[in-house]
C-alpha cells in the first residue's frame, strides 16, 4: 500500500507543477498580446481580458505553493494540497460536461488528480506531515546547489518535454507521418523516456567497467537490479512505475583510485545522451518521412528527450534530500573539500564489498572530514562505520561510544531508517554497549517495519539480542541459522567482517553459558540437603 500512496502523491504533485507552469505566465502573456494588438481593436476590451488572465496567474501561484509544499513535505502541505485539489475538481466540472473532450485527453488528468489529492490529504494525519517536515534535510553551503536552482531541472524537463512532444506532433502532421492516439501515445512517451534513461545509466555502467569498477546496482524507472551478498536480485517498484529516474551503483576495486575515474564515470551518462540525441535528430531530418524508423515520431521524441536529459543532468541540484545530480557531483569532486571527502568515505566503505579491505582498514580521518558535509542518514552511516571499525579492531569501549552516538543521531533527527539498517544498531547496543533494553527496543522497531531480508546480519542481531537477554537457547538457534548463511557469503572484506561477528558471538555465548552453568552448580552445592533432615 505504501508504494502506491507514494506513487499517487508524486502524481498529484506533478499535476500541480504542470498547472503552475501553464497558468503563472498568463498575465504577462496577456499584457504582451494586448500591447501588440488588443488596444487597437475597438471590439476587444482590455480590462476584462487582463482580469481573467490575472485570475489564472493567481491560480498558478496557488498551484506553485501546493506543488512546492507537497514536494518538500512542508507542514502546510496538507492544507495547500486540499485547496489545490478542490479547485481542480471544481474547475474540471465544465470539462466533464463538454462533449468535445476525449476520454484519453490530457485534461482528464486534472479532475483525476483532484479526487486523488482529496483522498490523500484528507486521509493523511497532521502528525505524519509534521514528522515528514521534521526529517526534511536542510541545504548545506558548499554542495554546489541552491534552493532556487533545485526546481530548475524539473521546469526545464517539463516545459521542454511538452514543447518537444507538440513539436513532434506538428512535424508528423506536416510530413504525413502516422501518429498514435489515446493511451498508445502516452505509452509512446513513457517508452521514449525509459529508453533515454536506460542509455544514460548504460553510459555510467560502461564507463565504470572501463575503469575497473564493479556494478552493484542498475535502476531504470521501476526496474531495479541490485547485487546483494554476491547474487543479483530484481524488483519491480510500483511507486516509480511512471518515473524516468534511474541509478547506477558502482564500487571501486581500487580504494586509491584517482578522482578522474569518478569524474569519467559520472560524466559518461549525460555525454552519451548528448551523442545519441544528436544522432537521432540528425537522422530525423536526413531520413525520408516514410522510413520505418520515423514511425509514430519515436525517433524524434527520443532525440528531444535525450538532449533534455543531457542538459538537466548537468545542472547541479539535489535529489530527494541526500542525493545529487551528475552536475552537482562533478562540481563537488572538482571543488574538493568536505563533499569530496564524503564521496571518498563512501567509496572506501563500498570497496569492502569487492576487495579484501575490512572495516578495520577504514580511514577515520577521512570520515571525520566527511562528517562536515553529511547530514541525515549519511551522518548515521558515518557513525556506524566508525563503530564497525572499532569493533573490527577489538576496541570495544570505542565501539560502544560510536554506536551510542548513532542512537542519538537517530533520535535527534527522527530518522526513518530501513529495517536492514536496524540490524547494525541492534548488534552494537547488544554486544558493544551490553544494553538488553535498548537492544529489545530497536528490535521491536525493526519488526514493526516488517523486514523481508532474513540474512546473516538479521540473525546476528537476533543472536546478540537473545544473548544479552540471557536466552542462550534462542541465541544458539539464531547463531546456527546466521552462521550457515555467513559461510556462503563471497570472499570479500565486508563479508569476512560478518563471519568475524559470528566468531565473537560464538565465544560470548559459550562463555556466558559456561558461567551460567557454573553458577547453577555453585547454588546447588550451597543448598541444604533436606532429604536427610530429622523429622
């Protein structure tokens, strides 16, 4: 249900944004048109025309605020969302009564988004909106982005996407190229966008392979391929069904890899969009319109959307709070400083998945410099990396201090972390800090998220919690399940660390069991033998 709600929320926000884009310029456009011809036309009264245009611009301002508050999870998102959705329903009534509007027309998205928006925002409690606002990540000076620039890629992509689509329609009409209608034309646009994203991410992947990186994730819209514990997995994410977003996760096989390798891998995505888009548009105007390659205007759309992908990806902006566009990452690498250290720290940690490096090999000075640029979940991860380093080095007091600081970060920022990340905290508070109450609390929080991956980390957390609670039978049961999984993990530093944790747990369980048995023997020997007491 959660993915569907996320998808619907994105759909409503997108409609608000498109309406703002269309309605905001109405007043200046009307004023310009009247200045050129309206005042010289005695049959046209400028005042009513300007008033109508001004009302449309005011509506555009309302939709702009609604889009921004919903997109950024502001506290006022519920109020603005309900207001904008109600207006969409009221303004769409004349459209519903019109016999000239096709069922598959774009305008039917307006009343549909209104109904969906009313459902979403009325059913969402204010506490949920407040929580989302509390976890919103604030801008960081020096990251190469700006709050005014962040919406720019969306504006360019949306305006350019619609303009490119209508340009394609006009070109097809003028050249006698057959076009699709109804739902097929929406599918055509979606396929073109997904194809552009596929080529963009393929550019990243090919560049990463060429500099001896290893691919760990490849995401194109709703299609997600990830390598977990040495095995590739596939997932279809319903929440991103109509998304043209993508991602390529690559890790270094050489932790001291030069910066130019990262720059080459990042720049390859936009550059391949520039190349394929230019080739496609050249082919459009060089080939005969009757060519099968021109069917439906797909080649035209692909060329336009490829060039838009090139332009928008090079703009430095933030994505979803903690992620950055290709342009922002290029800027951060070239500028150096804390953000370059942040990229370096995460590259070092990710390299343990494919190299013999272990957490004990982490560069703590690098991570300390990286913390100046980290916030939100990144701060938590850096603290957990320090905890893993100390644990792998056998420095238990320092490990306990680091995991306690990670707990504080979670509570202060009210982070909504995934179930998988709880396992590291549970193991830390159980084994390093020896706090059974905290281990149980974090375990219950994880179970509330309904975890689906019962891997070596899950059973290690379970074993550590039961051990610190004194339930050695359950601890042994979890240990045998997890140790069997850990033995089949790949030969890499991160997985050697997993096996090391199981050796620590085995020793702790055996020592605690022996101590418990010794106490029982001592208690039995000290107890009086009542069988031989006189009557």
